[in-house]
C-alpha cells in the first residue's frame, strides 16, 4: 500500500490495523536505520503480510505479491528525482506483471495520461460516484482578489474568508488554510535599484523566515542574516515582497487573537514524527486553524473541519510546465476534499486573480470529467502527453562553460538522425539555471518513445565520452515531473 506523503502513513496504518490486525510493516525515510532493518526483516521473514509506506516501500522484499495499491496515484512525489532515479508507479506495474498481481491506482483527480489510458481501454476504469460516508460535496465559492484590492483590502485574507473563519470559530468548528509557499516573504528587493537578494549557490531569490530572522534558500539550504542595505547600490530601502505560511500565520493571529493555530510545512516537520505530532495535535486538541503547504492537501480525514481556505489559487498556474493547469485543478479539488467529511456540510473559499481560468471554475463544481475533456483536447492539439512523450536531457556541470558545450555535442548528434517526427529543441539553460553551484542546461525532445529513440539518444550520449568533461553529468528524464 503506497501513499504519496509520509504524513499519510500513520492514518493509513490505523485503518489497516483496525481491519487486518497487526501483521503490518511500515517503510519510509523518517525511520531510523534500526527501525528500517526491523521492518525489512519482518517482511522478509513473512511475519508481515501488508506493507505500507511512501514510494521507497516499493522495494520491500515481499514475496507472492497479490495486489499493489497506489493511493493518490496522480501525485508527482511517486517519482524520485534523486539517485537512484525511479518512478514507483512504473516499478509497481513491472512487479505486478512479474507476479501476475493486481495494480490498483486510486485518485479523485487522476493523472490525465492515466485517465486517457482508462478511457481508451488499456486499463480498467472503476468509478466511485459518492463520497465516503455519503457526505455531500462541499460548497465552493470563488473570491476575485482584484476586487479585494480595489476595495482597499491588502491583507492575505479576503473579507469573505474572514467572515467564514469567524463563523466557524463561533460554531466551534475547525478550519484549514492552504498556501503552497513557506516562509514569511518570498523575495527581498531594493526599491531604489531593483536588485533582489539571491542565493550565492543557486539562481533563485532567498526567502525571508521571520521566526529565525534569516534569509533561506529552499533549494540548497543556504542561510544568511537579512540585509539592512542593498549590496548593489547601498540604499537602505530594502523591501520584503510576497507572502508565505509564516506571514499568513501572523495575519491569522492578528485577525483572530483568541483562535488557536498550528502550522505545517517543511520548517515545522523537520524532526522525527513531526508530521504525526502536528496532525494529532490538530485533531486531538481541536485546534481552531491549521495553516499549511501541500502537506495538508492530501488524504487527511478531520471530522470537525468544515471550512477550507485556498489563500492563493494562482500559485501553480504560472509555473513553466504544460501540466500547470492540471496541477491547479488537482490541488484545489484535493484540498476542498478536506472539508465536510462527516455529517456537517463543508465550505471552501478559493481566492484567485484568475477566476475565469477553467481549472478554477471547474474545480468549483469538482467536475473532473469536464476538466479532462477540455484538457485532453488541448493536449491533442499541442501534441503533449499522452499523445507523445517528453524527454528531457539535463546537463549539470560545476564548470560554467562545460554544460553548454556538452549540450551542443549531444544536440548535434541528435539532429543527424531524422526519425518518426522526433522534435528536438535547441539547448537552453534550465528555468533555474544554477542550483548548489551547479550550472544546468537542458535539451527537450517530443516524440513517441520506442527502442529506436532510446538508441538515438544512447548514441548521442556516447559521443560525449570522446571528450574529457570531468565536472559534468547527464541525466535523461522521460516525462519529467518537473520541467525545472
């Protein structure tokens, strides 16, 4: 049984224990080496018949596998972008084929490519048309933040969301506020010359974390003290822009001083069992408001939560990725699913500057099928997956000159071969072109992947071996989860 987030493991274990007893093993990266060894032996010796865990649990030494279940199968976290690189969903398919086992993928918002395969008959489609416990779908309201600004409200919380939180507090019900940006301010800029404070190791702006009073890089972990003067022009007019979960927590405390709040993001779950402690505290102590990033979106069941606020629904719309609209629809629909899971009807307030975007308007009615029809038509016209494969050849180098040189060698060898409408785009720096002092370039291919395409790529990569590039690595990523 695979879950996308470690935070979902305790809840899933409780459900399985209640139904199948204690012959269960749990595997995830937050276990100590000793704990992991004990669980591994339990599985290997046949003492555990059920394995529950995040993506790495797919490597469990289980024998005679009958079924693999992938919960929230649309989630991109099933693919590992670190060595060893693997996609737990692909491995699950292979293992099931080897064991003649069933693969069951579950999601309220399936991956577009998976749903296309189901609609075309490649895999079987099973539909659940009612929520658990026959709970009704929460009522969703879209708030246009442009009107909020025009009326003079510059806070992160719209008038409508403020009123609904107040009503919820009076009714002794719980609220979840979702914002997929951690920290206090998302970038720091000089108002005189426009210089932004960037990480010295990465081509990314530093985020201000108020509670530690530090500027942090969310890619390499670099930290430094906040600047009082601009390093470029010496001006003291340093301004903090953007908003993260820390700032949202501050505003909530200012508007609702009597309310109890708890925050869940990477900064608050660093210690072992941090996820579990926060979620248990929210549930058991009936804390009024949970503020969180994407960690609070998936699968959690809180009977007393009747209000969900999506503070900035546009965050994922602006990313450099053909799945930006799909991910926005999935996130809003998933976070809305946390409200009104018992007898009480839920309410969802979605704050956005793009109320007419079809991802947001269709998420309001939770109409996945209509969203799928609109998105699949667009993908067909633009020749995006599932109608083709996207292959990203990433070149990473500690040497600023080597990365583009290696890219040119690969590109020149690729374009020599004309095959099967293979579109090869010229080498470009990656959207974030420097992380951890490593320069990043990429070549993108669009085509239907087959053995011939793999051979063409393999020959192009072998051409690089004739040269001595000691500071450079090349990664070929098939249908990457992130285009960065």
